[in-house]
C-alpha cells in the first residue's frame, strides 16, 4: 500500500513540475519526492525480480538525487520529467508487490488439538 501511495505521489509531483516552472525550493522538494519514490519502486522491482524496471528506477533515483543533483537545461529536464512520469505511470499497473502470506499464530489453538 505504501508503494502505491509513493508511486501516486511521484506522478502528482511530476505532473506539477511539468505544469509549473520549478523554483529553487520547489526543485529540491521535487527531487526528494521523486528520488524517494524511485528508491521504493526500485526495491519493489528487485523483490519482484524485474531487472529492467529496477535499472530504470535506479537511473531515475540517480538523476533526481537531491544530495548530488544533476543540472540539466529546462528542455532536458522537461524530457526527463516526461520519461519519469511515464515510468511511474507504467509501474502502477505492471509492477505490483507480491502477495505476502500470513503466518499462523503459535498461540492460536487449532480445532481438535490437545494440550500436552
């Protein structure tokens, strides 16, 4: 559920970046949100054993890294935003978390069992 929220938040932030020209403070927030979302989707892709998705989101995380930012012209940053938006949008239906099975409780009494 958390991964779905982060993917959706990254899509919204990237859409806002395409609609409004980013200022200095907004750019740092954009980079942080997209980098965090890309790192989470990267780990999800690794768990699902989808190497192409993992490499794509590793590249997005590196390009949107707020600690060591990659400085691009406005034209290239718009293209990068569009590509990243497509990746996050594509990952919503195609990259889903595997189901986690619940573990049976050891304190739960199974019907018909007797105590020692």
